[in-house]
């Protein structure tokens, strides 16, 4: 897929396609292609991050009359690394992103997750520079805010560890704890299996690329197992 084809794929017509090319270039790419002069995407990411937060904040403020704390959690669920990496995969960013061969081979690590999320922010920054706020807002609403209904329906804004602890204390009068049950993979790309316990009882297991991710997955699995939704 060419840069121009990708622009069509995401429904944006760029006046300066070089901005999109830069947004899709990770800094590691410059180490392997010394002839490349367009620069990497970190400054665009910086700009896009600010535009994204403003658009989502403005949308939530004008469409929902909920307390600040709730709106803050909803916004966090829409702009966090997991959601943006998911959007990047939906848009096929993996197929067009320019990076070093080493980075390209590291397809499933947490680091790749962050690179994908950052690239979405860079694309937003490129759209903003090329066409202004209205175009960036349209892209964000269509590609990111569209997931808000799922966030609210599945309560993805809720931190599963905090909620599991709250419910365990409410129903069992005990604070849950977590133990690492299994670790696999090389040092740079480990995978963890963590158990969520109430007392000595193993309630559920969760898997993640970090201990924290595995704990969150275990907590959500435990909430499902205990039917504490």
C-alpha cells in the first residue's frame, strides 16, 4: 500500500502528502535509510495528542451532562494506548508504518503497542496541520469517538483491579491479591500469566505482556467469574 492509497483508506485527502508520510515514519527508520529527508513523527505525535484530547473533551462536554470524574474516565478510555493501538490496527497502520527492520519484526510487544498508538496521534497532527481543526475533529469522531458506545456498554472506563477490590471487600470482606503463575518469552518480550486470588482461592487467570496488564486481565476475568458486573 502506498502513502496515497493509505490516505484514501482513512478517508482523508491531503494537500501535502509529505505530512502523512512523516506521520507514518518512526524515528528508527531514519537509522537505516540515510537518504530519507522528511523526518520522523514525534513532533506530529506531540501536536496530535493535544488535538485529540481537546476534541474528545469537547465532544463529551457538549453531549453528556455527567460529573467531571465520569467524563474524565470516559475520555481516558478513548485516548489511552490500548484504544489508539486498536484503532491503528483497524486502519491498517501496521502495513504502512515505516520503521527499522528490528522494530518491524517485534510485532506483538508492548513497545509496538505504544508505537501504533503514537502513530495515530501523529496522523491526527498531520491532518490538523494540513487541513485544520475541523478535519482533525471529523477524523477523530469517525475513527476513535465511534468506540464510545462500546466503552460505556462494556464499562471499559472502569479499572478492573480497583473494581474487583471494591467488590471483594463488599462481598467477602477481604482484599484480593495477585500472584505470577507463569512467565514465558525472552527478556525483551515476556508474557505473564497472573492469578487473581481471594484468600487462598484462585478465582481467575489473566495474561499480558506486563505484570500490570496480566493483573488487569485477571481482575476482569475474576469479575466475570464472580458475576460482579
